C-alpha cells in the first residue's frame, strides 16, 4: 500500500534486544520515552531511536528465500501490518492512543556477515525496507494496538513583489516558474506538498505581514521574487533580513559568483536566504531566467536542509 492519509496499521509485535547487531525477542509491551524503547540497545539521543518493519516486507523475504522468520528476527522494535513502511518519508508520523512517532530514516547500511541477523537468516530486509522513527510522545505500546499514519505535507508560499503585476498591468511569470520548479522537486522525492502563490505590491508592511503569517502557520518554505535590486521600491531583502533567525549566506553568494563571472549584472542582486522560525526563506530576482538559475542551485541542497532542520544527520 502506498502513502495515504488516515491509514490505520496494526502492531503485530513489539521486540527488544539488549545488544546491538542481534535479533530482538518479542515482549508483552514496550515503553517508549524520549530516548526510544526503554531497555533496548538502540535507545539514545539520536534520530534512529526505534526501528519498524512491516510484515509485508517479511512475507516478501520468506517467499523469496523460503526461510521462515519470526517477529524481531530483523531487529525491528515494532512489527506492523497494513502499510509498506518503506514508502513513508522523513517527517511522516504514526499516532496511537498513547504514543506518537516521527519517521527519520528509510533503511540503513547493511553490516553483512558481521551481523547476527545476517548470519542467522542469510539476508536482511531492514537495510532496504525497514524504517527508523523517533519518539515525539512516549507511552506503552503492545501487539494489537493501532497506529494512524499521517504523512507530512510540506507547505510552500511563493510571493511575487511587483507594483505593476499587482495592478494587473502585466502577467507575472516569475512566480509560476518558481512553482513549476518546486512541484518538480517534491514530485521527484515523492513528498506531499501544497503551494500557495500570491502577487503583492512592493510594500514593506504587507510583505512583513505575509512573512509573519507564514512563520505562525509553520510554512516550510517561503520564496519571494522581485525587489532584490537597488531601486527605490526594491525592499524585499531588507524586510526579509530583519525577520531571519539564521542566515544562510553561502547559497546566494555562490549563485551571484557563479553567474556574475560571465554576467556582472548578476552581482547586483541583493538576495538573501535563511531561516525564520522553522521556515526557510529565499529572495529571488524577478526575471524568469534568474529564477531558473537560482532554483537550480537552491534545490540541490534543500532536501539536506529540511533534514538538518529536523535534527536528522543525512551525511
């Protein structure tokens, strides 16, 4: 089954091991806390606190290998039924009556014959089809419990600043170009997303209001176009910079140098990048050509940045 909202999965088994690299054994219940599964070797202050594997993956292994396996044989803490877990993405959540878990990683490196699991069953499905989660809300979990799957939906706001376009004197093309690039980026990752596009005048008070709304509503990303030059109405970087909690100057510096080497006018853009609360903000020039150039560089690192902000080491 692919990602879908409100899918309910059943917990088939909960399992623990006292040492890493070994199979786990089923227990009556597990207690989830801020470090993972209490008493399990993999618990700790990191992003791979709890491992999960679906019986769908175990059944495929048994069919292909002819080897019977038991719950916990692949070192999973939680064995589930009802969703192909490897189709989930970082940021997705599983919510039960007493617990809440957030997906942090799909699969892992295989230790080969240096691993007890590999030596016992001759292969391991965890590297490809197991997932790891961290505990958002702790509590007890046992076989028979149900978890509801909630996929993360990334929210992106695109704001074009242009007095003339806002008055309808010409059609904005830069915002739609950003939207096209964003949709292609998220579609390739198979990450769910929503995009809101708006054209406003070059107005400091209005832009400030929109940015505050996006921060309060926890948008994942805001991209502006227009207003990055030195004209009297070019106020976008000045407004955005005041609202950033952390700047990411390297991205814009790289873009200016890369394209300014051949076209010196590219060095005149004052675009800035950074984080406003939990929202990434980028200010792009208003031309379609510049949008294409900027988005090509920004999107090279955006997946990594999303994971970094979630506290996930994706190196």
